[in-house]
C-alpha cells in the first residue's frame, strides 16, 4: 500500500482525530530530536572535535540519510513496531487510543528532558502504544507477543553489547596505538571522530526514524477505516518530514543532553569518543539488519560506559549512570501506565 502526500493531506483535512494524532506524532519526533538525536553527536562535541552548531547540522543531514537509505534497504524495524500491538476493531476508537499514546509519550519525554536525563524515546514509544492497545482491547490481547519479544532482544543489544563493544574496542585501540605520539594521535582521532559521529547520526535515523514512520502510517491507515494494509511502503515525503522535524528538535534542546551524556557521565578524550561512537554504530547496524528495535540512547550511553570502564571503573560517574538507569527502568511501567490512562480517557471523551 502506497500513500501519496495528496491523499494524506486530504485525509488530514477530513479527520480532526487524525490531525491531532499527526500533530502529537510530530511532537514525539520533535522530542526525540532534542532527547535522543543529541546522543549521536554528544561525544564529538564534548571532546571539541566539532563545534555544537556544525555537529547539529551534521546530525540532521545524516539522520535523513539514515532514514531514507536504511528504509530502502531494510524496513523491518518499522514493520516490527507497526505489528507490535493490536488496534483492530473500531478504527475510530483505535485512532483515538493511538492519539492518547502519543500524548503520553510527549509528557514522559518532556519531563525527562527537564531534568536533563536522556530517556529512551524508543522504549517510551513502545510502552505508550502498548498501554493504549491494552486499554482499547481490555487486556493483553492488545499485545502481539511474537513481535514484542524483539524488544527484549533489543534491551540485550543496547545494554550488554553496547557496553561490551565499548570496552572491547577501547582495549583494542589502546593496545594498537600505544606507541603513537599522544598529540599526533589526538589529532588523528579528532578527525576520525567526526566520521564516527556521522555514522552514529546515520544509525539513529535508521532506527528511530523507522519506528516513528511505522506509527505515523498506522494513524493514516486507521483514519481510512482500514486495519490490514499488507506490505508497508514508506513514501519519500514521510521520510523527509520525519527527518526535518527531528533535526528541528535537535537544534532546540540538544545541548542539555549533550552535557549529560558527553560531559558528566565520563570525561572523554578524542580517541575514547571515537571508540564509543564506533562501538555504538556496530551495535546499531547489527540490530537494524536483524530488524530488532533498540534504543539508540541505551546503545550510545552504555558504549560510553564501556569505554570509561576499560580505563578504570572509577572513570565512570556512577551517580549520573544511576539516574539514567532509574529512568530507563521506570519508562516501561511509567509511560505504559500513562498511555493506558490517557487512552481510557480519550476514548471516553471522544
């Protein structure tokens, strides 16, 4: 099924609920831009390999490339998100529940941003739509267990592998480059880090851009009174829209998260920043090719932890790590409960 922009715009004008859902979905993408996308460039900014404004522009460009190119190659992450929950039945109620889920995610993510904690929009998205689907279906029948279990695989990839790759890559690079002159090596890694940060921004677009496109199209399909659309085809106009809104969010609030991830958690030098980015990119690429939806926030921050731990455990600011982990742990029940309550409220009111 292919949805043209003219068809989408016509549906938007004829459905107030779709219009609200689209606005809230774009708001979630915007929030993702200022809470998740900065993780991609946090290390290169904190090590001064790249100025903040240039880094933000780079992130915007490579986020767009990640969304478009990876979707053309492999769109299974978006399909997984689309099929994770069951919104079958009354399509008006389903669209209302989806609208409530987006509202819940905006509330949760904005609260985390206020405190400068890099919450995972991926997990907030999954929790919010799951809570809304449970509210609509009146039980766990709203959850597709076969697809949802991939989230658990994603937790493994984004934490264990992120940390492990960061630790391992750091050990390998330190041993390989131990005879290089320090100043010369920092200059080399400073330039290499820009490329690694671009790769991180690319993979952020590949992962998070696909997730939001899946939800976006779900709303459009429900507004048309349909539920099963067969094979999903993601139009270019949707890729451009998601990329632009995400870039706008990064330019608005990126520095707050950059300070938490790239400066407060671990003091990084250029070779360490490069290592963290390469480790995160490797983990995200594997996850994307396997169609496993992972958190780019978890992957990047655990990779940074692994790099710091490779030097010594005390190099990691475990106080900041504790705040992040607490937010991650609370995301599923917290945002899921908000999504459930908002869906009940929205369905009753609308």
